[in-house]
């Protein structure tokens, strides 16, 4: 039965803007051998950045490859309900958390308990000075060391928001949490990170003030 | 847009301010809430310090910490795995079932080999105590000496 005219829009509704990656996915599925390589080259750095910061280095290459192989196997089931990047980050999140669980590199609960029992146990490098901190590589090293002391979930949220600069909506899709929950957890994670990073922050602020 | 529950007198507490600092710094608050927080931060030394430090930390991470990049060409390393997956995808349903069956048999065979090895070691350690000493061993050594 046709809808009454008052329910019909006066102007034709424009289709939602298509995800450009969806085209590459379709090209891959129709047999274009270059399409997956294009997707890989586009996302290898963001995914590697996330993985390396989650698992701390040595397994990052293998896990990044694992993420893309899983994506390749699952491409047929990707329907484009979410952005390809969000879908890929979701695979990366599961792969990283499984790896951490499997290797017990970071038991979130025990670490959280440990940190609650010994508050203020920040890994301060007393030899660090403002000149060394000003060097990008040193700064990156210190930031990553402090990040590694965070519980896995908080670390993941910080990485997605502040290192990968994903929107709250995208993070909500990747983590399967509500946006309100994501915002609240990210704020708490930032405060916890700031507390651990405080000695270095003071060093930098003092150096800037000098 | 987030919405604060501001006290009836229009007063924002330090706790409310600190809980909403991320939203405040990222411009995620309603304009009246943003103004109320700004007014509180301006007259509260503790919240001013908190806001300044969090803002400095976020700027530092956003602007001065570059993304980590792989040191090797991962695409080249992944090629054999990709070819393997693509070859698997080209197989017919029957071919895939056969491949899975072969893998299963392979794993079962590996498991059986391991089990046999463990069983052999276990049996040897249990049978050790029943072994009799060689009666001719001492005599042979005496003769040689």
C-alpha cells in the first residue's frame, strides 16, 4: 500500500556517503589483486601503532600481520554496516586482547590490584632531564613506558582516542560500549595516565618555564 | 553534548569540574555548562592546575608523540600467508573440506606421536626398578682390569 503523500519527503533523500574503503573491499572480492594491498598500505601504520602500544614491541609485527590476515579471511562477511576502519580496529582489539590474555603479559585485574595496593608507584626515571625529554624519541619512550603500566582496557581506550584520534562514536563501536561509558572511561584513563606521568609533566613544565 | 547537573544555586563543584574536564577541553559541553565550568576554573586554583596539566598532557600526546611504524615491510613478509589464504578461498567446498580433513588428520597424528613418546618415557621410568642387575658385568670388569 503506498504511503500518504504527507509521509513522503519533498526532496529526494541523498544516500549516506559511502565509505571509500567499501569500494576497495568490493574490488578485492571481485578479484582485483591490488585492492587488498591498497587497504593494507592505508591502514598498516595506524593498526601497527595501536598493536605496538598495546603489546609493547616485540610481537607487534606478527600481531599486525595476524590482524590483516583475519581481516582478509573475513572480508566476505564485511557488509559495510560500519566503516571499514572501525571494523579493522575491532579485529585488532580482539587480537591484541587475546594475545595479552594468552601470554598473560598483562593481567588487568592483578595489575589493577597491584596498583591499588601501591599507589604512587610510578616508574620514574630519575636520570631523565628536560633536554632528553625534549627529544621526540625519548619522549615517545617515556610515554610508552607509562602507557604500559596502565590496565589493558584503559590503555586501549587511550590509544584509540589520544594516539589514533578516533571519534567517541567510532570507539564506542570498536569497544562495544555506550558513548557515555566510553567518555567516562577515557576521562578516568586520562586522569590515571596524568597521575603516572606527573613527574615528567613537571619536568617539562619546569623546563619550559626556565 | 554532555549535560552537567549544576546545583540549584548555579554553583559548579570542584568534583563536577574535574569529572567534566575532558569534555570541557574537547568542547563537548553545552554552552551554559561550558561557561559555568570556565567561571569555576577561573576562580579555583586547584581546578585551574588540573585543567592546565590535562590540557598540556593531551597537547603533548597529540602533537609530539608520532605514531609507531613497522621497521620492516610487512606487506612483503605477509605475502606467503596472503597467497595461502587466497589459495584456500579459491578451493571448492569439497576441496576446503578435504583440506580441513587433512589438517585434522595431521593434528591427530602429531598428537598420537606425542602421546606415544610420553607413554614410552613414563613406562621406562616405572620399569626401571624391575630391572635386574647384570650378574656378569662385575666379572667382566674384573677380567678386563
